[in-house]
C-alpha cells in the first residue's frame, strides 16, 4: 500500500493544479452559451480546438514519455539538453510550416472566413510545445509548487484576457468609439478573443518557466537522440491515433453530415459543447496521468509492481464510476440551467452525454492499461492498437454521422474506446501480466450503467424536478455505501480516509 500512498500524494500535488487549471478552462468554455445564443457561432472555435491536439502530438513527438523512460538510466542533464535542443528546433520548423500553409489549413478546416485563427493557433501550439519538457522536468524532480503555479497562472491569464475583451472592453468601446480601444476592438468577431486569450496564457506560462529554459545548454548528443527516437516515434502514432479517436468527429462533422452549412455549424456547436460535459471525466484522468506516468516507470523495478498497478486500477475505476454517475444522474440539471438563461438551443443533444462519458471511462482504463507496452518497449504494438481504434472511429463516423448526426459520433467514440480497452487488456496480460480484479471492475461498471438506466426510467414515469434530483442523490449515496462495504478492507489501509472505516474498539 506504500506505493499507492506515494501515488496518492503525487496525484494530490500534480493532480490538483491540473484539475484546477482544466476546470477553470472548462468553466470558460462553458460560458460560451452565456455569450452566444446560437451554437453555430462557436462552430469555428470547436474546429480550431479539434486541430490543436493533433498538432500538439506532432510537435512534441513522444518526448515527454521518453524523458521519463530514459531519466532512470541516463544522466538527466545530458538527456534534458539533448531533448530540449531537438524540441526547440523542431518546434520552430513546424510552426513555420503552419504559417506558410495557413491558407491551405484554413480551407481544409472550413475556416476560410477566419484564416487569422490559424495564426493564433500556431502561436498557442508553439509556446505549449516548447514548455512540454520544462513541465516534465518539474514532475520528474518533484517540484510541485512551481508546477502548480505555472499551470494555474497560465489559465488565469487566459481567463482574464477573455473577460477583458468580451466583458469590459466592448462596453467601453461602445461608449467611447473614438478612443484607442474603440478603434482597436473588433466586435464583429468576438469568438476570436478566446484564441487570443489562450495565446496570452501560453506565453505567460512560458515566461514563468523561463528559469528552466535558461538552464538548457545547447549540447546535442546524436547517438542518444537516435536511441530515444527509436523508442518515441511509435508514441507519435499512438498520440495521433488517440487524437483521431478523440477529435475526428468534430473535425470532419461538417464534411460528412448532409445538412446546409449553417445547420451543420449549429449541430457542430452543440456537439462541441456537450462533449465538454462528458470530458469532465478526462479532467480527472489527466490529473491521474500527471502523477501516474513517472510513478509507474519508477515503480517498475519493485518486486510487487504488478500488484500495485492492480490496486491502482481498482481505485481508478471506482473514481471513474463516481464521475460517470455524477454526470449522468444530474444531466438534466445542465438542461435546466440553459433553459433558465434562455438558451434553449444548447439543451439539444444532452441525452448523448452519458454515452460519451462512459466512453471516456473506457479511455481512462485504457490509459491505465497502456503502461504494459511502455514498460516492455513494445510501443509499436501500442501504436497498432491505436491505429485499429482510429480505423473504427473513421469508419463509424463516416457511416453513422449522416444517419444519426452527433449521436452517431458518440456511438463511434464509445465503440472505439471499448475496443481499445479490451484489446489492450488481452495483449497486456500476455506480455506483462497484472492481477487486475477483472470481475469486480466489470461489476462496478455494469452496476453504474444499470443505475443510470433505472434513474431514467424513474424520471420518465414521474417527470418532477425535485424527484429527479432526489432519486439521483439516493442512487449516488447507494453506490457510495455499496463500494464502502465491498472495499472496506482496502479503504481501511488508505491514507486520510482509512480512519473512517476502521472498526471501533470498545
């Protein structure tokens, strides 16, 4: 249990700032319905944020994971310098290509009317990419306070800029049209200021990490670089495949749905918004990964490493089950919120959020399972799994979106992540056996799905707001009680909460 305690401590340090920064960013994105009455207004923003993750994978090409992998056996200073030189050089080159071909990218992404978005996007990717290794070094060296400050400061700057340009300057410019801000402010395209805010946040984060950049010495070891690239290049395939699975539906939606352009943008805006609700789960997953990746590599040398991984998986799945229940049982609350602010168009599609949320639970389990190919240097096998998932995503999106619109996209996401989770488990048990509590984990997942189905049935019979919330709360409490009984012995050994489960001595 000491390993789990250590991971819990690292997740607390590295996870909380990740959750905080992601949640602040999520709240900013959730504000879109408050500002824009029609979802079609946000379709272009959704499109840009579907492109960015693909380019982030290409720009960083697996160097973060490679840094954790090789820091155990190679001088960290030499490793950091070599990878930093590689990353800075490639980032400058790739960013230049984005600027050169920005018109082509804008046309392919259906952004011809807003080609300037590609400029903002290129800047965001540039500063995010060159900050990657600095953040990895902070995690590897256990410097959580600086890590947390840089992460949160960047997103706070992002939000402040957006508030300034969408909340304060518009009123000032309207009252003072001859002032500098009155002449400078572009009220015809306010959505672009979300990207400008993101760019300012990325630049601010880079400046905070300047101390880490000053420590770089431009010493490049070609032999070491080749060795690392042999390990890392399959991770690019893994990352690209993962982005296809995660982002493709939003990237191609307007091209495959058989609707007029305005209606297609309307549906894309809705789909982008409801996807943000489902990926609340991925906030927790991302927080976990921040702590888990370096921990798993360091733990691999321990004799009981597989048992530790199995325990971690169990608690991870339980946490995901709670997140799924919270999102799915209270999904109607989001609908009431949009109706209360008189934005009824944003209520469309909320019924597919639980399906997307469950798919993201499978994705989280897959991330947990994927440690087997990283530890056994079988990254290409992991890449093949991701490619297979990408093929499923592409085929199902092309087949289902024209018929079922964003429900089809949700089904494609669900099927892809379910497949990747299952195949990764089967192959992982062959190459790196881990004694996962398979039956128990499946039982937890099935139970929460049945509880969601029961709740929908109850609310269908009696459509009452307070009954809806009350029954959802009772079901959530029931699952809490159920887990506490089944996992009592494990929970007794957990830090902090363990004291609440130990039997009282009379």
